[in-house]
């Protein structure tokens, strides 16, 4: 089931967040940073995020267990919607949970009046890039450099029209 996240989901979201980063980003982000990620600190962060009013966080759950999440809202770059983050428990990759979460996130952006959306993905994250492309997202022109855990990484912009413009 996919639903809006509640502050009480912070621990489950944090578990997925840490596990997916540690599984998806070796070789892309400094390993010592990945090893330092811990659920407690991420729970505090997600508790704050889930209490804010900007954007929405959707969760996929099964029998009370958070399997993944998708955070969406207005883009800070333009008058577009943005997928801020989407992660699924690595033990559940390949089951369609990410596809369903992304579709729900896109619908949430439409419901909020956004007819086009963007997201940023690590350039070297070929698994995620292939996933987005299968969902109809296309690479846009801008590339940006972000510092994550002490490592400068290239992020590639993906875009998708969501409905009438």
C-alpha cells in the first residue's frame, strides 16, 4: 500500500534510507561516509522532514513495515515539480515498489498543479538512471556538482512532462 508518510514513519524511512545508500552508492560516494550512516541520526532528520509542510513524502508499506519512500514537491530551480528522493529497501529491489512509488509521486505533483518535473541522480548510478528511463524520464541538459560526505559527485538532471502544459 502507498500512502502519505506520518511522523511515526521516520524510523522506517530512515532504515530504508541508510540501507539503500549503503547498497547503491559504494564506489560513487566515499565508503567511510557510507559506513558512518546510522539509522538513529537519519530518524531524527526524517522526523523533522515529515513534520514540515513543503512537499510530500509517500511511503510503500506492507503490514506496517516501510518498504520504500518517495519525497516530492516544488523545485527550487524552476516552477517545476521535483522528485527529491526515492529509495526502496534493497532486499525488495526489482519487485515494482519503486515504479509504484514514482508513479504515486508523479500523481502527487500533478495534484499540486505541476505539469513537468525534474529529478537529480548521481551520474555513475547506472541502475537508477536505467530505472528512470524505463519510467519515461529523459536526461536534461544541466549537470551539477554536489558534495556528499566529502566527495564531489556529478549529478545528472532528468525531466518528464506530467500532463498538459
